[in-house]
C-alpha cells in the first residue's frame, strides 16, 4: 500500500517556507513578453475578487530570477468525506477528520526565463473561517486522485505569453469552511487574498 503525506496546516505567523515570492518593483516586461500586468505599488490593494489577476510576481528561483508571472484564482470547491475516501490518501489520525478544498487557478508567465508550474503556484494557501492557513497537499510515491481536480504537471515549463489552468488540493479540518485563497509573500508582507463570497 502506498503511503501518502500532506503539507502541514499552519496558524497565521507560523508558516515555514524555503522560498519567498515578492511583488515586482516596477521592472519593465522583457522583450517578447506577454502584455504587461498591473504592478504592485506602495499602498496597492491586497484584496482581489475571485477571478481577478494578481499583481505581477517575481520568480522565487535563482535559475529564473528574471521571470515575471501572475496568479489568478478562479473558483473554490469544498470536497466531501467521500472525496477523501476515494482519493487513496492514508488517514493521519493525529490530525483528525480532514476534507479537501479544490482551488482552480490560472498561472500566466509574463516575461523572462521560462518557469516550472510548480514554482509559480507554490505559495498559494487556503485560509479557513477560523483563521487556520494550510498549504497545498504534498504527496509521496505518486499522486492522490481527485474527481474533477487532476494534479498539476509541476515540471511543465511555461514561457512568456503562456498560461495554464491548474487545480490544487488543500486539506482542512472537517467542519471548517474555506474563507479565502491567499498568496504568501514572505514574513514581512501581508498576503494577497481572494475572499470567498458568503
């Protein structure tokens, strides 16, 4: 039987990540790039409508540090215990009952060196109504299977002007509801957020 693991949920202020994504500081798009996206300026808004494109982001990786991209969360669906049962995930009893949350997003490479999809969506989070933040599900020895939410091709590379729609799975405690999709921007900056209606 395959063994699966997931990313640990984290309370606000206790996230641990290796790479940080920050907003672009007015850098012009490279020649041959996609149409320019709005760039974050001091005091720029941090809350977006679902389906609204983020400010321009810089690549968090040294091998594509000149790359610029945007993230656009499109919609969120809360899964069920039946989804969990059919996924192939081994239950982690210490975390208690969990349910999946599926976030569909568009990743758009705007300029610079081509980037992997996995480097473009790595800082997405789901925040629950209780304030709990969780990062995307990580699996070992294969991928979990979710109906209507195929795992992203993390190694696929996008170049300037290319975009890809992906679906990302998160786990939250059963009984809680997702309140927003967030984009972590480092410990010294507030995350950008896409609140969920009602």
